């Protein structure tokens, strides 16, 4: 063993630490094995250092009592606790700090296997680990004086007896990501209070927390629970056993025995069981599904209440009292009351195993369907539904939770709560679809569709009328289709083809003739006539009334239909009183008017209009007289 010790000038003689280590290390050197190669002492700070792994080193600061492990990878394997280079410093080490890069704290790094021997590191009170550490191996800190541990999030496994007999360690904060706690990992430690197990934990080894003072533990569905994992935890008052645990047998010397997960928990009073798991039966007994571990609660002499919220427990170890040693899954010393589902597989299993009597059974409502309904409803994504319908579901969920928490709730009440949740789910409604695009498309529809062809105008009208405004957001694609259909129909609109009307008008000479075109009760075009000819251009297809007027002439109207192309019209208008249309007012015209007035021969049509020279809407003898006065030259009509 090499030793280098030096100090500042004039300081060496007064440095008791250096003297102490020289004498101590010389003595140790006589006993040390070949595994201790060398360590050194920094002359300025009295910091000792050396190797503890292929790529790992250690250093010790005398002023703080901190031993630091640095580098990368694992520490040396298979090194007994008293053969580490830093072992001579064991009584001075107060804290171990592991730096980033180290991946494992190896076997016996700071602990020992012989429980009868004194602690190897009695003054080591604090441990700090980086995220790079994945495992703490067997006996790594067994019997150390630890009072606190700063676990890192990267830790995945804690080895066998890694922290056993740490009698000053009262609490731990296990990190998320931890998967395995090996057998006896914390047995005989001073843990007290609530033990919080991370959701990532898959396996708790046998005797892992035996002889601790924990008051509660949160086991998780699906994990493996080792034999006697919580044996002799007398401060436990209540425990809940989740579904689907695995119960491996407990190895003892050359035998594999019953699981005994909570054996001899003398203070345990209430057990709640949510379901069975897989029980590994020793000595070739195979696996039992939907079961509870053998001797799981043997020796729990304060057990008063056993609540089993599962209807399918099919295996428990039968109750047996032989020679005063009570065997079986449950301890019956305190005559506990079983709260179970009536007429269930669980009831039959317990009766066959000898646990149930006429006085120790209370039937409770089976709320498994309600619990599943609540869980499913809580897990639903309701973000797309209306607030009102979601509020109704949330109320049903809260009511269901209240029924679950109510131990005295009847089966009918539980069943009704399930129905209420189902009805609320069925009643979830989606918000209405967004009709913005539809409204924008409708706004583009022309106010007057009459100017377009009947076919294309009808297509627009049909597209608008097809809009169903009851659609919800799940049918948004359909609603968007409405908008597109309207836009497409508007884009396809075709104007009616334009036509024209032209022709000639016969009228008295020197009269100003006007042509007026009307449709749907309104005038659409007016023009004059030159030289007896007229043209009315660009009329849309449709029906029109064309009226000709001139000075001193009776107006005359013609009904025509314009399709496409040109319509020819020959018109003729007469002077008021020129009933026969010979462009003269004579006694012949007087006779015609007089005959109509006296109802001898009726006039109609344009002849009637021409005869009404008084323009009062009827032809009388007064009109005949006025025409006669004009014909005789006595008094003209204009």
C-alpha cells in the first residue's frame, strides 16, 4: 500500500489528522488485502482520494465528512465492505455524495451482511444520488447510520438488504421510475408513517419492509408482492389489497413456503380487498387465479373488519386451528366480520374454507359495475359536447362516487347510479355545426332569380331549401357540403336568352306614336316610332304586354311571348271615334256606336275602346252623339 502525506510548511507537526491517518493506515496496511492499491492525501485540503471502480474514483473531505464518488460506470464488484480503500475512514464519513456518471452503488459499498457486527459506517447519515444511478445493489448501505436519502429519478432497482437495519432512517421518498425493491431491502429499518410506492414499481421482494413502523402503504394493481413483505409491521391499522397482484412463495433456507405478506401485523384491524390475484403455490402446487395468498394475514390478531369488494375470489387457504397455531389466509382470533357480496363466488369460497358463520357476515352492495361506470365516464373525452350535457354527466358521476363512498348504500341505489351515468352518457349532445359558410353562400344568391333560366334558378332555390339547420359538429362535413352546393348553383346561373320585338304601326298621319313594354305589372321599356316602324331590343325571355299610344288615338295593347330571336309585330291604332278604322270619322262610325249604346249590336275589343270617346269606360248615346257632332263638323272630338 502506498501512502503519501504532506502538509504546508510549519503546519505538519500540528496536524493531528495527518498523524492519526498515518498511524491508522500503517496499522490497517498490515491487514489489508491486495484489492487496496493506493490512496493519496492532498497536502492543502487534506482531501483523501483513490479508485473505487474501473472508471470511478472516490475522494474524502475531512472538513465536511463528505465522501464523493465520481467518474462513470459501476463501482468495483465483489469487494467486501472492509476491503474498500476508503474503509479506514468509515467513522469519519458523514455523507456520501455520488456524482453524475456513476451508474451503480455496488454490493457492500458501505454496508455489511453480518447483522451481529457493529455498523461499518455508523456516522454516515446522508446519501445523495444522481440521475445516472440505476441500481443500489445488495447490502450497499446495510446497518449504516443513514437518516436521509436523496434518491434520483433514474433509480430502477434497490437490491437485497440494501438498507436493512438502518435504524435511524425514518422516512424515504421513493422515485418514480423505480421498478424493483428486492428482498429485505428495508427490513428492520426505522421507517415510520406513510409508505408511498411509485406507480412504476413492479416487484416488492420478500421481507422488504418487515419489522418497520409504517402506518400505511399504497399497493398498486398488477405488482408482485413478495412473501412476508410487510410482516411484523405492527403500526399498520388498515391496508387495501388491489386486484391482480402476484403472490410468489416465500423462500426460506431450502424450502419455498406460503406468501405470508402481512403475517404478524399485530395492529392491523381493517383489510379491504378489491380483487384476487395469482397465488404461486409452493412445492409443485401450481398457480391459483383470482386468489389471495396463503397465510397472508396469519397472526394479525387485531383483525376486526374484512371488506371484500370482489365477487370472483375463488381461492383462499382454508382456516385451520392446529395446536393453537392459527393457519389460513385470515386470522380469526378476533372473530372479524366479513363484508361481502351476497351469493357471489367469493361468498362460496369463504364458506367452503370455513371462515363464514351465521353471525360474522354482512352483505354489501356490489358496486363493481358502478365503479367501472364512474371510471369509464371520468376517462371520457367530453370536450366536444355541450356544456349543459357535460354538466349533467358530471353530476351523475359525482352522485355515483357518493354512492361508492356510502358503505350503507343499497344495491338498488348502486344500480340506479349506474343507470343515471349511462343515461347521461346517452344524453351527451354535440354543439350545433358552424353554418357561417352556408350563410355566406346564401348571401351571394341574386335577389332576382327571374332573369335567369328556369333550370338554373330552380337549382339555386333547391340548394338553399336543402339546408338542414339541425346538424351538429359531427356532421360539419354535410353542412360544408350545403355551402358548396349553393355556391356551385350560383356559379352555374345562366341568364335568360335576350330577344327583340320589331314591326310596323299603322296610325293616322302626323301623330306621335309611343311604344310601352310592360311585364309583371311594371313598365320595362318605352320607345318612339319613326316612319311607322319600331324595334324593342334585348328583352329577356318571357311574356310581355306592348301598348301603342298616339295623340288623339285610342291606346292599343298586344300580348306577345319572347323566347329567343326576334318577334315580328304588326300593329294598328285608330283615332278616337274611328270605329271601323278607315282613318275617317263618319256617320258609319256613329251608327256603330249608336247600335252598341242601344244594345242592337255589341262592340268589343279595340272597337269598344275607340268608341268610348268620353273615356269613362262605357259607350253610351252621348259617345255616339259626340262622334256624330265631329262627323257633321259641329264640334270636334279634340
